[in-house]
């Protein structure tokens, strides 16, 4: 169930409530040493998001998700009624970008953002937790049509994910087998819109 509210032309907000059930979810069974279908998982919660454009050149986006997930039925002993592994209760993000409206750098856009991934359980029996993390991202985009009319519709964009090169645990298969998240990543993209 969702709701969208637009109090101003430049701003809108969305709110969605969800109650989902998924069957035959692959879950690691440490007693057997492999993954198996685990019965049913229920996830309920809410997602909220705000988009706003200020002064025709500053874009702001904020979002928050709250999730209450539970293993409803399973063949894996000790996991029924527990929170599934790798499902954080809280996640949030904020992003801002500014596009230069005129002058020599017209249509140059710079953006920065932060992603928060809350704590989650590292295993299906909820015996240990994976720590929360804040990850910072940035981007720079230039509309190449400002250089030459022949390039109208083309753009060059640079993105940096995990700007601070934060070392963090992204997920675990067991309390002795955890995996780091992706470090700083740089990408360059050339795109064309017609």
C-alpha cells in the first residue's frame, strides 16, 4: 500500500507499507554444510522517500526503510522465529546534486551522498551481528552539448562509490566466514540521449 504527496511542484514524498511472504528461500544449514530451501520468510515494514528540487538546480533525495523480517517456517533447526541473515532493520540514504545553470560550466553537475546500512544478523540462528556502516558516494557529470552542438544529448559522467574506501563486512556465511564489502570504486560513463 502506498501514498504519494506533492505539497509543492518541486517536492514530492512517497510512503509505502509492505507485508511480503517468500517461500522456498535458500538458507545455509550449518549442520549439513550446504544451502537448502527454508520454508517461508515474512517481511513487513515501510519505505519513505522525499525528492525536492530547489532553485531549479539543486536536487535533494532522502530515503528511509524499516524492515521487520522473520523466518516463519523452516527445516533448519533453531531458525524459526528468527530474523533472516543479511536483512538490516534500518537503511537510509541521502543524496544531493547541484547543476550549474549558466556560464562557462553550464550543465556541469556535482553530487554527493551517503548510504546507511544498519546492523543485521550474520547467520540464520541470530548468534552474531554484522555491524552497521555509512558509505559515501560522489559524482560529476557534464553535458557535452555545451562543448559542441554536434554532441547535444551526449554526457560524460564519473562516479565514485565508497568514496572513503571504508573497510566493512558486507555479509557472512558463518561466524568464521565473513566477506568484505566492495572498496572504493571509480567508474566513467559516456551516454547519449536522443
